C-alpha cells in the first residue's frame, strides 16, 4: 500500500469517529470548559501511556526545540478551538455543529496554499464553492441570514483547528508525539478556567477523551502522508454519521436544507478525495 492510499484510508477512519463527537458534546450538560479540559487531559493520559510503551517519548529529549510548535498547536487546535466547538455545539444543535465545522476545508485550502505551499487545483476550488453554498443553506435554512452565536462559534472553530494543523505538519515529531503534547498543553492551558468550574469526570467527557486520542493520532499520521487540504476534505461527510446518531439518540430533526447542504459538501469531498497530493 503506497503512502497516498495509507493517508487517505486513515483520514476516512477519522471521518467515522468525528461523526460521533458533536452528539457526545451535545448530550453532556456539564460546563463546556470543564468538559473540554477534562476530555483533553484524559486523552493526553491515554496518549502518554502509548507514547512510553512505543518508546517514542525519547524524541522529545532529542528535539526539545520542537516543543514550542506543539505548544502552539495545543493553544490553537485544542484550548481555543475545542472551547469554541464545545460551547458552540451547546448553543446550536449536534447536526448544525457537524455540518458547519466542515467549513474547515475552505480554511485548509487557504492555509495549505499560503503556508505549506500545497497545490490548489480548479477541482479543489469547485469543491470549496460547493462547501460554502452548503454551509450557507444550513445556516440560513434557505431564508434570510440570521446571526446566531452558536453557529458563529462553530464557523470560527475550524479556523483555529487549521492553524494548529499547519503548525503540526511542520513539526519534526512523530504524529503520536504531536497528538500527545497537543492535548497536554491544551488541557493545561484550560486549567485556570477549570479551577472556577471544576473538572467534569463524567462518562461523556471520558468518552470524548477517547475520541480525541483516537482521531488525533490517526489524523496526524494521515496528514504526514497526504496534503492537509485533501485530508480535511475527506472529513467533510462526517455530518452523515452525526445526523444518524443525533436522530436516534437526541431526537433532533433533519430539514430539507440540512440534506441539500450536506449533499453539496459531500459532492465537494468526492471531487477532492481522489486527487494526488502535490506542492506548488
């Protein structure tokens, strides 16, 4: 199996796990900051155990200069992004959360092109346009633009994810080490807020920690093999999983504009998923 195929398959595994995340967050009633801090630190504990078991932790001593990059990844992609994601999901719906955060592919094209010198093709541009239109339909419901706090937070979330991913892609650590340090730093940065709200060692917060540990490990292995923009595009159909789970367990309703919007982002994903990863 070649590198391109490996990276693509890993991204699809992340896609399946990500579909569950908004439902887990929405189902929890604890303070959002306590929830994300507990989940991040629990994820880091799981990852540290694997890191020591595989003897990957030695590279931290060998390359201490890379710690600054993992700190920034933890700041942007975990502390800021997951706070926005959790709080935004609480103010919106699990289905909206899943669809709106797929706007991430638009940010990935921009950041990948500007900072990672990744090639953006006409097909990639068309897929981004399909995504933007799909997101617009979900936000507006086919009517006039209505500014909702939760949806705005959800649209901002992937921007910080992508900033963190771009830094991680240029970090000279293994994917497992990056994921471990990202959650460690991100969780520690949220500790001041946790002191006000207390930790949330609930089953859902711990389940979110497992999802974070799994998805981030696989994610960094994926983007080490293929373009950041391509890997991000593959994650776009995650709302399909979320819709199914949210309908069954949360009783959320799916409107026609949810379906049309999801169809557009799915088409955009298929357009980019089979492209070869190249640089400018």
